[in-house]
């Protein structure tokens, strides 16, 4: 195994906090993640110095890793030397054309994502991977412990948020194992956990307009302390009485808050709001709830 820290030092590399650079150094964590996340084709986000990439390359046919920080490219050249099934793509995972990238790089191969995510973009990355409906089998990622709890929480419980609804809509989520902050250099302020999202063949609920459905969910959680009637009417610029009528028809108490609803409740409310919800404009397109889990 390459001496990653020594190689980084030799390249004059300094960690950039703004890019979420906490690199895994504890032995055992990368092999364990790779064992859970390996697939024929693997897309890795943020290979850093290549510790996880190297493990993934051992058990996968092809690994494609997208790295934002160009300073890491010569480091990766060195740490991944001799591995002919790894391709590094310089770029921003939030800006690249991912459907085209998957098609070009994996040509029909079953593909999964495995990554120690840069924590500042956990939620946007996961939302992008899911909402683009990429042909993925599984997403195995390290995230902050609190994010893991939120992403894997059952809907209808206090820990859930708008991201939970999107995750449950597209996937079955589970927490795999915790990872202590001391496993990283530099150590982050919080502990982490590895989670796995297994993509469903079909969404968990059927809705007429997916984008409008997620706008409703985000509006509801955008002001999660308010009742649904208030949060949804404010967030979607709808008359409160229309929302109250829809709640009654969907069999949801007028006093309910977003965190009390199952995904099926949300689908029923969306159906009862009908064209009101589909035409509405959201004031809460990126509430803090989905910007950062
Ligand atoms: N995989 C390495 C490991 O486990 O040691 C590094 C993980 S570190 C938490 C996150 C990595 O993501 C860093 O290498 C960082 O430069 C990279 N990164 C940050 N923002 C990114 C983005 N928007 N697109 C691609 N990579 C990004």
C-alpha cells in the first residue's frame, strides 16, 4: 500500500478544508468500504490520494473517479501507477454531464457509486445522482453520522427530512458501519458512517409529476416547525384553505407537521392537491434541509 501521507507531503500538498478534504488513513476502512461497494463498474467521487480507489480497483472491473482538485492529479498518477482499470476524470461532480459520462465510460456495464463524499456537498451530490435517474445499482457512501441518520431514517420520524423522502422514493437505505473521526487526516469535527442506497426498480410511490411532488416535500420540510397547511401554502404560494381541504381529503390531520408523514401520506396529499401542486411555484426550492443534511 502506498504511503499516502508521505507522497502527499512530497508533492507539497496542503489540505483544502473548503473542498471537504479529509483523507482516510485508518487501515481497514477502505477495504471494508470497497467490499461493500464493489461492482463491475464503479464511479468514485473525490478519490483524494487514491486510498479507496486502489481498493475498489482490486475488486471491480473498472473504476472511474472524478476529482475536483487538480493538485491531486500528479499524486494519483503516482499512487495508482500500474492499475490499468482506473480512469481519473478531472472535474466537478455537480457540473459534469453524468448520463454521458456513464455511457462513455461504462458502456452498458452495471455501475455503482462508492465514495467518501466531500461533506459540504453530500446532499446535492446524492440528490443529483438520484434525480438524474442514472442507471445505478447501488450507492455506497461515507457521510457525516448525522447525515447518515437523516438519510436512512424512516419517514414519519423526527430524524427525517426532505432528503429522506427523495432517498426513500428512489432507494432502500441502510447504515452499514460507523467510522470514527480519528480515521481521517485531518480529522473532521464529527464522526462518520457508511451508508448504502440500493436503487429500486420503480419508485416507492406513484406520482403524476415527480418534480412537482419533490417541490411539495421540500416546501413541507422547508418550514418543518410549522403545520403542513402553513408550510405548504407558504412554500408553494397556495391558498391555505386549498391545502387544508387537500389534507382532509387525504386523511391527514390538520395539525400534522412534515416529519409525521409517511411517503405514502405525501403521495396522497400530492394527489389531492392535484393541479394546484403541479402548477405552483416553490419559494423553497433549496431549503437548508436539502442543501446540507
Ligand atoms: N477518497 C479520498 C479518501 O477517502 O481518502 C478523499 C475523500 S475527501 C472526503 C473528498 C474528496 O472529494 C477530495 O479529494 C476533494 O478534493 C474531492 N472533491 C471535493 N469537491 C468535489 C467535487 N465537487 N467534485 C469532485 N470531487 C470533489
